[in-house]
C-alpha cells in the first residue's frame, strides 16, 4: 500500500499528541515539591498552562518532520525524523528537570557547554552504576517512543477517514494555547500572583503580556505585587539564610555609613580625580583589586547588601526578601535611612534591599543627576545634624552624576578636553575616548566635592569616632579600554566594568593598603562578624569571605540581569542563552576554552546554595 501525504500528516498529528503526553509526564518533576497556590483556580490554570506550553514546545520540536512531509520527503525519512525528534525532546527535558532540581535553572546552550565541557569530566565524577542507569533510561525512552510512533502509524493506516476524535483533540489543544495566553494577559494586568508565578518552573517559557495595549484600551494595569512577607518558610523557594543568624549586640554599636558612587571605575580614585577621597583613603584601609558582583547597578547593589550572586535577584524580588544584613541592623535597633539620588524604586531596591524598612525618601529633588546629588547630600547633612548618641544609624548615600556623566553648569571642568555632549550612536572603535573620559572624570570630581562635605560634617559632629564608612561603586565604566568598542557598562565582565575602588574606614583600624582580590560579597560578612557580633559561618548567608582574608576567591560568579559569568584569574566564561564563550581578561577569545577543574562545580554551588531543595525558583 502506497503512503499518501495525508496519512503522514495525520501520523504527525498523533505523534504530536504522544509527544505532548510524554513531555507532560516528565515535566511533573518540575512541580513535584513546589508550593505554588493550591486553590482550585490556580490548579486549573496550571493544568491549562502545562498543556498549552508543551503543545507549543512539541509542535516546534516536530516542525522539521512537518516540513519534510510538505516537501514530499520519503515516508521512511519522515517516520525516522519525527520519532528521533520526539525522543530527543524527552531526553533533553528529562536532563533539564534533573539540572533544575539540583541547581534551580534551566539548561540552555551556554549551560550545556558548561556542563559538557572538557573540565566537566573532572568536576563531576559519575559512577559506572549511574552511567548504566542513564543508558537504561535513554534506551527505554527510545523504545517507548518508537513503539508509540509505530502504533500511531498503524492506527493511521487502518483508519483512513478523518475521525471526530482527531478533530476534538486538535480543537482542545488549540483552545488550550489560546486560553492560556489570554488568561495570562489578564493575570498580568490585574497582578494575579498566584497565576503568574507558576510560569517560573517552565523551560523556554513564554507567556503573552499586553500591558501597554490594555492601558491604551483604558484598563487599569496594576504592578505585579511581591509575594507576601508572612509566607510560611516551607513555601519560599529561597533558603536564605541557611540557618537563623545569632549575633551579640555591642554595648555601643557603631554607626555605619555606606557611600556609593554610580559607575565609579577602579582607577578613578586618585589625588587628581578625587582629592577629598584620596585624602580620606590615606586614613583608611584601601583594597586595590576589588570587584562588584555585576556590571550594572541592580546587581552591583544587590551583591553588596545580600552577599550572594545576582542570579538570585529575580527570586528575591518576587518574595520581597530583605538582606540578612539589614534585618540584623533593624534587630539591633539601628535607624536605617537611604539618600539615593536616583529613585529608590528603579531598580526595585525598595522591594529588595530595603523591603523590611519603612523608607519614605524614595527620590531626590532636582532637574538632573547633579542637582539630585546635591539634594541627597544636603538631606544627609540635615540627618547627621539631628543625630543623638542613644541610637546607632545606618545610612546609604548613593550618588548618580558619574552614571550620567554630568556636572552642574557652573562647576569647573577640571579635565580638558571635555566632551560637550554625548552621542552614543557615533561611538565606534575609532572614537577618541579622551573627551568622554574627561567628562566622566569631571563628574566624579564633582561628586568627590560633595563627599568631602559629607566627611567634614561627620567629623565635625564627632560622629567619626564611632562610625564605619564604606566607600565604593556599584560597577565600573568602560571607554573602549580593550579596543573592542565597549562603552559604558552592562556589556561585558572585564575589570573595566566590574572593578571598583573600595575604601573601609573604622575607628581603631590602622590605615593600610591591600592588593589581594576582594569582592562586594565580602563586605557584609566582614561587617557582621567584626562589628555586629555575628559568629555564624559566612557560608550560611554569603558566598564571600572576610575582606582581610587573602584567598578563597579563585572563582567569582558575576552577573547581569539575565546572564552570568564565571570569572577566574585568567578566564571569563560568559554563560548566555545562546551559548558559552570563554575569554581572557582582555575579552579576547582563547584557544583553550576549558575551565580549570573545580571551577564549574564551585560556580554552580554558589548559584544554587540558597534555593530550598525541591522548590522551584526563577532561573
């Protein structure tokens, strides 16, 4: 009996249904211990979501077989291709569920390169029994899929008509896809968290949103709320901290002042650019090889206060989980105040770093960043003048002018030639960076003058005798330093975008200079142990070390909003959805792209340590 294209199309349709069924069975592993909302409407949405998502995924995976049918390929080619694709999809999905349960992220091209690279064989040691089980599972999947494909083929050949069952199944699948995306659009508009959070567990997830369109139609669009603070511990995907922190409050706790300069690169602290800070650094401890936890503000600030990698940002934001450091300050009776030039809610620091604080100063006044920096400074000075000795304070003073490369119109332009404006569209490898760099230096010089006023006020008020001052940046700023046409930040993980100055002043701490590598992850452990009386092991709430400990940072896990990089002394391995790229410190690709043994395991451990076992989290 000859094979018609109609028969092959019907077989493809039934194979699609079988593939969806297999993928749904495997995908149950994502939800085995997940504490998502169990209300009837949430469960109904979950069922609809799974059917819709894996219908779309299976259809995409099997599309080459469909194309082969339309191109009139031989039936044997179509049958083998379709069956092989279905088997491959189930195998990849099974591997993804295992990776997700262990490390709380889904695999992509970059992750697969990381896990299957040459060094992985030395990092992950698998027993012969494990290889045997994996082989058995793989062969079992091949057999079951092949049997199912054969049965579909027999069914199609014996039933030449168009039975009602096939039409009903097709209509159900199409209706599921349309309904899921429609309900998700509605849930996103009304901020229905019990529905929205469930998509976090899906691999290659995509759910339709239409906030702008709905606003245009006159609908009220709500912001997505964070999860309730009083959510039971076993419902949180986070295990941060791993154990409760116990600290002993000092009889006279020190004040803590953190001064952050946006986009402050590591080489912009010297007598010319920052004369006031240079003088203060000579009275303090300075760390010469310090790195932020990321290459942009969101992750730089997150790594400084949470002391964990920025890959946790999305989950922390969803659960509105404040950092251990701020929680301990509040427990010890500190006043916590924030003086940020840019709005505190952009990025969402009001719902992350300061989620547990009733912060009322959400933004500064002024027409531009320079004016807002001045306003923040004046507000801090007023705050300092109101202090009394009976209660310690923590204050964050966060300047923004260098991020915008701006100074007041009447402020002297110390560095010349200075660019009159910034045309980002014209920047290319041939652009002379000096005028732009000088404009940046002038903005840092301006902020230095404001910080000089702050330090003078703190000292004049007698607060310096019992105040710890941390001065650093959230990330660096690049001006085509590696001749690869990188400008600004957020685009690579070289020292120019992640390296920042770091100065620590504390009463009775002798001035010194340290050249060993340190990171933002080290700041909170140092402050909590040395000044807040916390004896807990750092690993319970941090991936950092004491700032004064010279070793232990052979592997740094740095990140941006979605991607991350594993940084060692001689390698920068950037893991993105589209693949893994291994570069040297100057961002040139290397011939030997294998990471050293142990590096991959260390990075993945840091990335997964603070997720609760068996609970889903945002990747």
